């Protein structure tokens, strides 16, 4: 599909760079939505996933996946929930393993390519609906795209997908976020991830080499010592190459939108594959000049966030 040129997104004048566009909504945005119905489902390996349903007795569902060290209550998640509730959809959000209110049971956590858990959630919901649409933010966007590529046209009820602020190429994006100018983000993620490793090691003595934590300085280090080996990969490099959604885009069989801001401080050049866009049949790319990472704030508070506007337009429009 052609690259969607000339994006109409205009950022607020006072959010004058990608860092401000990223940080401000994360810290200060407040979203009010109805109280969800909570559900815990079991995985085949004896673990669990926590789901949150926003039900309106509708025939169409939107399933939303969060980003790295996020959860179902983040403002970007609730903003998307509110948007689709207003448009007449049921909405389902879920928490990756270790990201809910309680640490998961197994020694593994979650990762960018753990589509087995997303598949479980989809199949848990599928019999209730005529149509399911998938939305993912950041890591959840990579997960969503990889999943759509893996299933192809196997699940007929999957209607469309939207992926926002996606690190399509995990390896180069990990290096990007670890640059000195982005240390604020990487340090924050590492603090949270290291805390989980300590907690996990107490529940699984001897299975996690916590002594190596002192050597972890970057997210790539963390993935090299923990994410990769814990989930069956030799190291970070293998983990990144096997799970980067960039390599699954040509297998996607449903209309899918990728919305990545050019000034996103998390994304490498490989996350803007303009040449590839011309050869894909089902994937649309929109690369606004501004937006930051999971930002896309409106010019004033009375307007809708651009990512939500584009998601609902794309999913509700007949292409």
C-alpha cells in the first residue's frame, strides 16, 4: 500500500520537541472511563493473564496491548478505550505477564514477540464477537504486528490492526533509546525491570542470575542477560532478530496502520521503511513529522489525541 503522505497532525506549539511530546502526556494526562470488569485467565503453562473488559453489548471488539513496562491503566490505554467506547465498540485491555497487579507465576516475564499470550486473549474473546480489531502501543505494537503476520488470514474475525509508535526493528531501536540523549527513558525502564528481576528471583531461587544485574547498563544489556535467555534465545541479538515485526509485515493479510512519528526518540531509522511500504498489500504507513513516542497530543485539550483519531478512522472506515 502507498505511504500515507502529508499527515495532518499538528503538535501544540509549546511541545516543541519529541521529548516534551513524549513526556508531557505520560505525566499529566488524566482520562476517566467506566470501571471495567476484571477477569483472570489461565495460560497453558500454569500462569495467568489479567484482562479488563469494557462491555456495552456490542458485536465488535477492540483489543488493546500496552507498551514496555506499561499496563492497562496507562493514560494512553484509557484514552483509546474512551474513544472506542464512544464509537460503539466493546473494548478489552490486558496486562502482560508481570505487568498487572500481581507478579506472574512462571520464571518468564513478557517480551516483544510473545504472541502466544496475545493469541490466548484473542481466542478467549473471539466467540463473543463478529469482529475483532487489534491495537498496540510501542512494544505492544510490535507484538500486534508480529501476531498479525503470523496468523495471516487464519482468523477470519480479525478485521484490522493499528500499531502506534512501534519499534519495528528491535535491535537498532534498543541502541537508539540507550543513546545519552535518551538516558532518561532507558534508566527509568531499567529501574523497573531490575526491580522485577529481584522479585522474580525470590520466587524462583537459583533460576535467575541476579548477581549480573550490576553489569546491566543498557536495555540491550538487560535483554542480553535476561530477556533473551529467559525466553529461549541465545542473547539479545537473536531475540531482536527473531521478534522484530519488520520481518512479519509482508505476511499481514488484514488492513493495518502503522503510525510512527519521525521525531520519536525511541525509534531508529529502520522503523520508517518507506521503500518497503510500496511493496506491501495490506500495511499502511503514516509518519508524521511530530508526535514523540506515544504522544500525538492535540493542539488544545478539547480535541482528540491524533493517535486515537487515526485509529478510530482507520478501523471504522471501509477501505
